C-alpha cells in the first residue's frame, strides 16, 4: 500500500458507524448523569461500557461487530479520533490553570497539594510493587509500572471539582479558592511526573541515563515553552487578530499551535497530550485571548471529541471480568488506596500548612479525591504504551468513576460544616456590590462545565485578586 492509500471501504464504514453511535450514546449518557447531579464523564464512560464487550457486545454480538473494533485497522482509526478528544480535553484543562490564583493562596494550596501528592504517590507506589505478576504486562518492568500507578492515583480532576464548587456556590469562598489552587498545583505536578515517566518508558529498560534523559527532555520542553513559546504564542495570536481578515483566524491559530506543541512533545517521547496541556496554560495567561474562541474550543472539546474519547475508554473496560472474585478484591484495594491516600494526604498537608479548621482540611481532601477524566486519560496512555494490562486499566477507570460519583455528596457534607469568618463575609459582600463591574477584578478562573439545563457550555466565575 502507498502512503496515501485509502483504508479498506468496510473499515471506513465501521468507523463512521462507531463515531455516530458512540457520540450519540455518550451524549445521552452524559445527559442522564447530569440529571442525577453527577459529572457527565461518568455517563459517557458508562455508555461505552454498555456498548462494549461487557454488556451489549456480549448479549448482542451483531451490535458489537459495528461498535467494537474487530481488527487492527479499525482500532487504529478509532484511536486517532479518540486522541483528538484527549488533546482537546488537556487543552481546556490547561486553560483553567490560573497562576494568579495559585500565588494568592500559595501557602495553603502548596501544603495541601504536597500532602495530596506525596501520600497517594507513596501508597500507589507500594500497591504497584505488591500486585501479582500476572496483572502486569511485563514483571521485569515492575518499577516503571509501580511509578505509573503511583502517578495515576496522585492526580485530581479540576473540572469535576470546579463543577461541584459552582453547584454548592462555594467557588468564591476562601475554601473554594484554596481547593482550586491546590487542584491546579496537583495537575501541573502530576503531568510533569507523567511526562518524565513516559520519557523513561520509551526506553527498553529503567536506567539512570534513561531517567536523566527523560528529566532533561521535560525540563527543556517546559523552559522553552514558557520563554520562547510564550513569546511565539503572543505574537501569533496578535498577528491573527490584527492582520488576518477571517473571523476564524484566531481559532485556527490556536488549533495549529496546539497540534504543533503536541507534535514537539510527541517527538520528545512525552505524548502529544502533554504538549496540549502546556500550550493550554500559555493560552490561559494571555489576557487578550478572545472569549468566543475559548467557547468554540470548549464546544468542540465537550460537545464532540471528549464524549467520543470517553466512549472509547468505556469500550476498553471489561467490567464483567472484574466480577471475578480475585479481580474484584484488587479493584476494591485500588479504590481504597486511592481514596485513603488522597484524602489523608491532603488533610495532613492542609493542617501542617496552617488550616486550623478540621472540616476545612477535610473538605480539601474530599475535593482533591475526585479523579474524573484526567485519570482516564492517564490510564489510556498507560494502555497504549503497553504498561497496563486490560484488567488494571479497567480498575483505574472504575476508581476514576467512583471518586467522581463520591465527590458531590462528600463535599456537600464537609463544606456545609465549615465556618465563614467575618473578614470573608465582608469580602463576599463587597464582591456582591461590585458584581457587574468589569474593572472590579482582573483575574478569572475559566471552568469548562456541562450544565444540567440549556445554559451555556461554560461558566466563567470571577475571583477577586
């Protein structure tokens, strides 16, 4: 076959059916989840699980032929569509990172994030080392596997956390801002660790030279991105806004830069999604970034690509296999280690960094315990790199779903018991008076969410400087 040879006709037909069915089912599943007050990602993954071999693929084999890839070409084509979903999700996540917010709550946020990373990373590392050999792809790669499990269990989901805080009207509270700042630090740190780990995994074996090479690749990529890259992004967007006549010029420039950064990170063996995350942070620091462009990106990401990505992730989950008593036990162990490590670590970190209120510290732990979409993206990377077996992948997806389901009720319970100080009450009163004045605050946290009604697909909450 030549380089531009078309894929077989039947495989293209299957791809079109897969995309249509997965998008429709995932959107419907997300809608149902939202109506029950749950993150839409849970419904989107469940839709994929139902369509996959766990349920309909087994009960109605004729349907499975049209939804579940039957050969390498079909799987490859669907994975490329899913990759766009992961890249757009990480682009949106990067846009949420507010450096100013992190600076304003640095002490409490850094302490909480440190505890919420160190403890679950340590417990996850221990879990990775005690799992039996038959759950590993290659027992000789146990150290890399254990590091990957530790990283996957350390991360938090900004979008899920922000959605819960908005629903509870807590985003403008001091505790809400500390939670968001800590979650951002969590995400940045965990993705940096993952970048290094992916670079190490690209080598045949774990060596000091391999680790050093991976660390240097990540450091160089980050430094160049936040120096030369920041300048380049500003110049390109300014040129697109001022010199080009097309109304979609800025959107095109953003997407070109996103894929360009993804290509660079992929060339460095860091995965394309890492580049999308970094460029998202750079875009988020540009005050002149048109809001309509951000809304269009969110519409593409949350309305098309993300549901397909999570639907595909659901197809890969073998829930039926996890009901085997031994695997069910390990799934419960994964969930327990993830929850206890994250909640305990964030709680200890919050108390050590000066949070005297028990319920506030516990709220920080409960909030950061939500894993959601980001953990599923990490699990997908692990599966594609050959670091995870299908069973371990399924266990991590279950952890992501259950912790996302737990977050709203647990946060409602703990946040309802936190006390508001006179100082904070006065600040909120002033904010209420200044609401509607665009000059009253220069710092914003962009939170992409999918609401339960027919409102916009994104809500912008303003946080006082």
